[in-house]
C-alpha cells in the first residue's frame, strides 16, 4: 500500500465503519471480477465495504476497465506483485469492518451469504471464524456438486481436524473477526499456495474458535489456470507448508503424526502426478520410477495400491501400449489432487 493509500485508509477509518469488509485480491481475473462484485452488491445484507487489491496483475488495463463501473463503490488498491497472501493482507490492513469476508475474484456468493454468515457469528460470540459450503462450477469433474460433498467437514474444527483434512475450508466461504485474523499474524507472505490452510491451522493452534455451516452459500470456480490448477505444484507446496507447521508450532504427538501422514500422502500424489506426466511424454523409465515411489508411499493392499501395481505391470510389459491406453482414456493432463479441493490429498489414477 502506498503512503497515499495508507492515509486514505486512515481517513476512512474515521468515518462510520461498516460491519463487514469484503476483501477481494485480483490477479489475472479481469474476465471474472464483475461476476464476483455483482454477487457482493446483490447481497441482502447491506452493511459492508469492498476492498479490491490489484496484486501487480499483468491484465491491469483490462482489470481496470472491468472495475470502472464499480469504482464509486469499492476501495481500489494497487501494489506490485507479491502474491495472494500479501494482497489479502493489504486488503485487511485497509479494512474498517469488525468482520472480514474473503472472496477470490473468480468466485461468487449467493444473495444470502453475508446475512447468514454474520448472523451465525452474532449468535455465537465465542466464534472467531465461520465458513460455509459452496457449489462447484467451471472446468472440473466436481462441477455441479457442493464442496462438502467431495470434502465434507466432520466434527469440530481443531488443529487435528484441519491437519487431517477432516475439516477443509474454501477461503471464499470465510467470514472472520478482523481482530482474530490480525492476532494470528494474518496470511504468511512466504506462501503463494496453501497460505490459507497455514493461517487456519495457526489460528486454531493459538485458541481461535473456527466453525462451519453446511449451507451452500457461495459458488466456487474450478479452473485449470488458477494458482491451484497444477497439482504437482500444489502438492509440493502443501508438503512444504505441513513441514513448516510441524517445525514452527508446538503440536501434540497426535497432531504431528497426522501431519506426517498427510506429508506422506502428498508425496505419493506428487510421485503419481510426475509418473503420469512422464508416461504421457513417453519417458517410460521415469514413469515406472515415479509410479513405484507412489505405490511404496501408499502402503498396504488397498484399491489404489492395486491399481498402481496393475499400471506398473502394464507399463513394464508393454510401455507403448500402456501410454496409448492412458492417452486414449484422457490422460496426459494435470493429475493428482481433485481440482476442487485445494488442500485435498486424494490419490487418483
């Protein structure tokens, strides 16, 4: 944020503060942002402000054309490209509301979203953060289903349930008390992926109360060109975030074991993704090596391990035929975690 923008933020804080500050980071989303903002201004709950942060987007000219009809109703901040953590932090820094609602610029809310989320927080003053379910749409096998159908949240939201992914959070479905986000240190700007997961675990670890409601109140876009679109990169980043959490936080032995298990699962996913890519490229030796690593990390004799064993047998016996079959069945693209579950470590073949 520039000095002028900081001064403007201070001036705005002196005015009557809204209940909710909606923070929208923007990077390469010019074609989507009008839909996101329209969904905000269509809310039945009206006591909010909107802060849009242009994170050094390469489509700035197009983005600003898309934003032009909204500039009288939003706070617009421009900064050099520093990643989604820094963009959200800049928006939270400019926010005046006691609640912060996070919305990615390629997602959208249903009209009752803010009313339902703020009502839940007002009814339970002990809560620091609440998230909802969302309908998945766009490019992906999960489109048309809800996020919690594919990644259901089960039980209380705790450090352990977050680490084990028994509870998984879509950032665009989060409304939190601003003071709780600030107290946790906001988003860690080292990370450009899995940064949201890192924050939720840190908040829970320091005693913040997180909860969810199963109502579908948002629409979450699945698209292969997003930051979450390349599974190999996501898996590698997730492993790093888990490793950092285990070194930075004083975790219980059970929490450490859960984190270690997830790192192992992500390692299997990463090897599987690399193996599939190598197979699609015709690098049979590397494909066999990566798929063997994935199978070793899976352990046991479950269906996934069996499928990998059969794939390896086919690859070793008839590699060219195995590749042809894989490509014919639609392989060769990005593979690994389900695209709609940004922190999910489900292994597919």
